[in-house]
C-alpha cells in the first residue's frame, strides 16, 4: 500500500514537471539585447558608477513622468566578446531583481536607487511604468512620510 502511494506521488510529480512552461527571457539576454540595441560600450559603466552616486543624493528631482516603451528582444542573445563582457559587468554592478524588467539604458541607471527605495514593487508595476516614474513616486512617498 505504501509503495502504491509513493508510485502515485512520483507519477503526479512527473506529470506536473512535464507541463509546458512559457519560456522567459533571462536577465543576460535582456541586458545583452540592450547593449546591442543601444550600442553601449565601456563608457556606460562609468556613467553607471556616476549615476548611482548622483541619484543617491537628496536632491533628486524629475521634470516629468515617463511612459515605458516595451522593446521585444530575441529570446537568445548572440553577443560579441565585448558585448558579453559589458553585459556581465552591468549585471554584476546592478545585482537586484528589478534588472530583469529594464527596457532602456536609463532604466538600468535607475534600477539600483529604485530598488533601495522599495524592494517590493510588483512585477506589473515594473513592466508598466518607467523606472523614472516609479522612482519619483517612491521619493514622493518617502518625503510625505518624513513630514
């Protein structure tokens, strides 16, 4: 009887594992696509270092909110050696969950400060709103709580 339960349990587990899952683009393919699409180079890493220092200051102000323009990248990336190195450097510098939702280089720059302000934003928010708009909202919320 016990063997039958174990066998039944194994069959159920295997059936669930064999269900088709939608393929999702991983962080490497997303960032590699951005590197190629925008022609990013090593200067972007320097800008990334400066942006994190600048954006961490209290004087962050935006002129307007921005809408997110989704870009469809290939599911698999064929990167040159330079693109691969830059992609890996960006991923190691901006090591947080929001990186998988970026759609532009400026969102990469805003990824770290946004994550520091609110590490619990929903995937729906991250897909729908530009990170600049989300950062502005989080800053305003933080300022309202402090006053």
